[in-house]
């Protein structure tokens, strides 16, 4: 089973992906993790990634699709893939759909973690304050100004995917503001 997790920054996509990795033996394909791993891999694709990143440029969609292709080709004994952080744009969604079709794979669900922005910002700022109060550190971008910038980028670039996957009949929504267990339960019900 292959799924995409959609939702704004801080909605809990990473947390839910980890639960699926642990509970269903799925493989989380996080573009950030894949790029970091490729950069140090010494492979031809890794050298391309390193050159682009070292020049301070954004990695192209073609490179990211190439990294995803490598993961899909690697196969293995697992319960499917979770796309986390990709696609972010309609062009990337089209490219991913073409790749999946070419490789005989399907996208089973696009799951949107639905949140209220004001409550989401309060939750993230509260989480950051708790971490600092406990003697830890918060993410550098867990502040109100940065969160609003990240949310605006999400709505400009990524939110059109909600309509895209809805039109394809792949979109399912869950209440992303529930407890971790409640959200995981809603996702489990969708996946069957």
C-alpha cells in the first residue's frame, strides 16, 4: 500500500508516518532524509544532489523523482511507501503519478491531516515552550513568524494537491488536531 500524507507544517505528518513504519512495516520516503542520504552516498545521483546543494540551489523535481525511483526499484519486504514532504506541487504530483504508473505501482490514498491554523500555531508554540521549560530546545523555526511563513508557503504551493487528489478520488481527510492515538486510529480505519 502506498500513501501520501498531506497537511501543513506541524500537523503531525512525521509522527503519523513513524507510527505506520512501526505498526505496518511501511517505508517512509521523506525527501529531506533522501536528499541528505544521497548527498553522502557517493552514487552518481548522490553526486548530482551534492553539487546542486553545495551551489546553494534547490534540487530539481527530476532529481527527487530519480531518488524516489531508486527507492521503488530497491523493493524489499515491507508494507508499502509513505510519501512525506513530496509531492509539494501539482507538477510533482503529476511526475509521481507517472513514475508510479511506469513502475506498476499504485497510489492507494492521499491522507490530509486537517487542522485549524490558529489552533495549530498555538499547539506548536506551546510545544516549543514546553521543550524549553524542560531544559531542552525547540526547533529553530517553531516561532510565530516562521510558522506563518511556512503556512503561507504550504497554502500557495501544496494545498492545490487537496483538490487534485480529491478529483482523482484518492483523498481522505482526518482530524489532525486529535490526539496522536486518535489520528492514528482514523488513518488505520482508512487503510483497513
